[in-house]
C-alpha cells in the first residue's frame, strides 16, 4: 500500500476527513491511486493486492456503510473482470471507480435540488452536526430566493456545528448558534429539523451524530417534522440479515482529559434514530418516507 493511502486512512480515523460522503470519496480516490500505481505483474496478484487495500479502506471508520458500499462495488468489478489481462483490468477498474465518483456527485446534486424545492418560501430550520449535503440544500434554497433562518446545535464534543454555522453565515444566511442542551427551547421556534446521515438500516432507522435521536424526539414532542438528507448509498444492506450497525466509540479525551478514580467517560460518536421519528429521507430519488425507501432499496 502506498504511503499516500496510509496517510489518508490516518486522516479518516483522526476525523481530519469528516462526513460520510467525503470519507467515501477520499477513500475511492485513494483506491484509484493504488490501482494506477500498482506494480502487479498479473491479474491474480493485482486482485489480491487491491482486495487488501479495499478491506483496509473499508474499515477506516466502522459506522460508514457508504464507504463500505463503494468499496464493495469496486470489489464486484474486480471479481467480475478478474480473468482479463492485468493492464485491461487496472485501466478498466480505474475508469469504473472514476465513474462511481461522478455518480456520487450527480446523486448529491439531485438530492440538493429535491431538498431545496421542498423547503417552504420562509422557514426556520434546526440542524445538528455538520453535513455538506444539508448546507448544500439550504444554500440552494436561499439562491432560489427563499427566506431561511438556521438554528445550529454546537454538537459536542468536537463542535462540528461550528462548521455549519460558519459556512452558512459566510454565505449571508442568518444563523443562531446554540448549545446542545438548548435543543428543546429552540425546537419550538423551528419549522422542522434537517440533518445528514451516516447510515440507514433495513428498519428505516437513521444512524447519525450522537444527539440526533434526542433532536428527533424533541421535534416529535413539539409536533414538528424531522428530515434526513441521505444518498441511498448510505443504506447498509447487511442490516437486512440482522447485523446491527456498529456504533463507533471514540477517545474519552475528546470529552474530558481528566483521570480520576471511580470516573468513567463514554464517548459514542453516533446514535440511532428510530424510523417512527423520521418524516422522510431526502434522497437523489426524491423525498421518501423510511418504510417506502427501505422497500425500494431492498428490491434494488
């Protein structure tokens, strides 16, 4: 494996690369780099070499099915074309992965268009964490002439909400930045919640930054809607067979560096929002309720 790829894996694990889609794209670009710089002398040697790379890249973050899905699709290409000459296999696989990157960009643009059109002419939206897809929807809606106010939760312990707040404020969008504990107070002032997604399960549940499920329940208590912007590549097909999505737990030092007897610090990075709290997923296929989306993806 190239040093450049090892560095990318370290960056993903250290959260220097954030967001499910960004992680998947960076990993896919690293895979293309590995393919194009392979010194394998035959197709079998190349297949073994690249399979190990895909396995390591796919494990860089545990709660990222989008990452695993793009690696799986690349793996399927390698298996289906394993009898080809090594030069044809490498050039073909590089072109296929490049096409995957293009498809991902096209999908997210469709998703943003659906989301921006769906937002009312005047709306106050509450967000949690940072999602380039969510901010993309909001910015596109504003460009359409819609009057949008955003309430951004800080999202401890790494404060990704600050990224959202800065990005939107710099675009001239009105943002109110709040501590996570003020969710309920400000949910009453919002029209709906809009968050990103790290994974969608076979039950239609959403895996996203810890605190998302709290926001979803608060929105329901206040009779407000809750939406998640998610490309369908974030669906984890393995959950159809009873596999539970792994919830990554990060270093306690992110929360509090103090060491003390009888004190245990837990730092789960994600939580699960039940489908019953989600009005719909905004996807590249349209705005679809959880149950309908899962039925469609299972069939696919």
